[in-house]
């Protein structure tokens, strides 16, 4: 013992191993017969996620099943992570449409600016989080994949209704 | 040989008397061995699941519930995994002992159960079959001898791995087992004194005719219980594999089925220790308050009932093991040694003297073993247990990392320090 360490005589009920043991056993038994389990059984049960959840993207389509995108170029312009690749094209009637529209979900920071800036309400961030893939290439979503997504989309923050009521 | 065997089986023997022919004895023993081994192995597999489930419930979790109904197939999945896994050998390990060690841990663990009677004798067409693999007349001594062999497996595993953590684990386990074996052996002397025999069936008979030794010999039970925890390396005495200090202790370097064998050994040791506790202190397969099950005529119903009751009692103690494990933290090494040598050993010695004295006095007074005898022993025990509890309760088990220093000693140390040239100015 280091010289000068004061040895404090603690009261018996604090140092008694017997009482502490019995108390501990009572406590563990109480938990054993009456556990308050808080675990969510994940694949079966899912925690609800926020309406403003910003997950992987989804491209909305019009009635004919074509992407609503008019290839205006605003989303690649505003994207802070530079993850949207857009090559615009034009058909015979002069309507612009995306020839190539790819989002690299690895680069994406899920800020939701693309959804906010889109004049056609075509590109959206989705309320979705199960994104596992077997390859890195699988995380570059092309137009076909983006339009095929069915998960609900994010409801952006509305300045007129800040609390979402 | 075959002919005589068939003949022996065909001839109708008296079901209430032990079989006369050797072949019946051999066949019955082989069948019992297979049954006991199977039950033990399946039980061990289910115990691993029970351990995980109970730990989960105590910690407000769900536990394994993916494989099979409520995780019931988890042991099978674990076993399959362990069999498929690669066996690794450290370069520096001493291979022969490295391979031998798991077997040395496993075999004694399986052997000990052989002498524990698990039900009343079963009457069959070939004669009365005792429900114990080997009805040894020296049953209890055999158990003491075999359980201490288990430590070799652990020590050799620790040494042969050529790993400092393994070696420390092995050393700890040898010190721990040797220390607690003494307390364990001494605590059972009281049981043997009361029973007047070392055959486990006679100990059960004595408890059936008087009271269970738990009531008559409470302190022996407590000492035996604590020592059994230490002997099986279970928390709070799992220093040989103390994860936070020694990685995994003696089985750090083991993988796949070899690791699994240590695991099985630990759990079957638990089963044996529980069965032994039940046999020595809770009447074994005896149904309390009645002698119906302890006497002829034997019947299959009696065998089944007593067997079930025995299983129930053993399961309770297995649960108790797990309950304690998930309640108490690990002892520090010096606390473990101090509890073994400075508390349990003197208490056990003293207890033998007191019990022997009480028995002698009762004998002189002419009180025959029976109800009164049991009650007197029980009262003596209650008093002793109370005194023990009060003494242990006064904060004497947990020692601080250093012993208490008396004021006088402290003054002397301080004076010594002030004279030292190394003393820093400014006191403490």
C-alpha cells in the first residue's frame, strides 16, 4: 500500500458481499421473469421512419411510364457531391429528355437538393434504407432503376408549414 | 457366447432381484452407458442454448431466435459450424499435448457421471437393473478422484499452446482447482459422517429415511456449492478463461472442435456437479416425504417418477449456475485464493469438528438416526449458518487490493519514509 493512502472504514452494508450477492440475484431474477425487452426484431418489425427521411433516389414517371425528367440540368448543377450524371437528348417534337441519367449513391450525401430544385418534381429522395448490394457497381443507379423504384418519397420541409402539420 | 447370451436374455429372472448372469449385467451396462452418454451430450448442447437464453432474458434481450423454433436448433448450427471449421495449430505449440489436452479435459468430465444414481432401480424381465452406469461401492471417492483429473487437460492446454495467456490460464486453473478441491472434499466429510458410507445410493437412502442433508448440513452444502463453482471454472470463479484479462485463457489457441470439446467439458462438469449437489444434499432421486419410492417392490412407474424428479433437481441447479453467472462479476485472483484458503478451508475444518461432536453427543444420548436426529442437526445447523452469515457479512470476504494497515504500522511506515533520502518534500 502506498504510504499516506487513507483507509476508510466503510459501513458494513456497503462492503458485505453476502447482502450484495443476494440483492444482485434478486435483481437478475426480477429481470429474468419480467424482462422489458426493447429489441426490435428487425427484418420482421421495422421502426417507422420520418416523413422527411432522405434515402436512395426515385424518379417519378408520367402516365405513359416515361420519366418526368426534362433534362434541364438543374440537379447536377446543384448537387454538392457531384454524383448526378446527366446527358440530355431531344426527340423529334423538341421535347428534352435524359439520354443518360445516373446517380452514384456512394457519392451522394442525401442532402435532397436535387428534389428541391427539380422543376418537374421528377427526381426525389426516398423514404428507404435497405440498400445492400453485392458489388460497388450496383450503387450507380441508372434511369431504368430509378424509375423502377416504388418506395415512398421524402416530403420536403415546407416553409409554410414548418412543423409538418 | 452368443448362445449363452440369448439364453440369459430369454430366461425369465425375478424382476425384483439383481440379475444373476454376467451377460445381463454387461448388456444392461452398455445400454445405460449409451443412454447416459447421449442424454449428457444432448443436454450439454441444450445447455449452451439455455445459457444464452437465460443470459439474454436477464439482460432484457431476446437471445438466439433465428435457427428453428425460438432458436431451438441453435446448438445444432453451432455444432455444425464447429465441425466444419478449420483446425489451426500455432507454430510454436507442442503438438502432441496440444491435441491431447481437449480429450483430457473432455473424458473425465464424461466419466464422472458414471457413478451417480439417477433413478430408482428398474425391474425388467432379466432382473432388477440399477439406474446407475457403475454402482461402485466407493462412488464418492471415485468422483473426487476423477474430477481432479480434469485439471490436467486445462493445464496441458495452457502449456502446450505456447502462449502466455494460455499458460497463465492453465496456471490459474491448477491453483484454483487444487485449492477448492480441499474445501470440497472436507465439506463432504460431514455428509459421509452422517451417512456412514461413501456409496452414493446409501447416502440417498440415509437422506430418504431422515431429512435431506441440505437441512441437516447447510454449511457443508454452502461450502460444497462454492467449491463446485470454482471446480467447474464458472463465474464468479472463471479466472482460467477470464476474457478481460487473458483473452480466452487456456483455450485461446484452440479452434473448431477442439475448442468445442473444452466447452462440452465445462458444461458436462456443470451437469455432474449439479447432479452431485442433488445427490449429496437434496436426496438424489428421492421423492420427499415418502418412502414409497425408496423401497421394493420396484416398478417402472417409480423409476420414471424418480428419474424425472432427479432431472428436475439437476435442472434447477444448472439454472442456479447460470443465474449466478449472470449476476456476479469475477473475483480478483487474490480474493479467490483468500476465499478458498482463509474462509472455506477453516470453516470446513471447524464444521467437521462440530458435526462430528454433535453426532457423537447424539449417539451417547442414544438418539437414533431418524426424525428427531434430523431436527436436532437442523437446529444446530441453523445456528451455525446464522453465525457464519454474520461473520462473513461483516465485510470480511472482499479484501481491498491491499490489506488493512493499522495506525501504528502506518506511523512507522511514514517515519521510515521521512528518513529516506528519496522522500519527496511536502509529505504525501
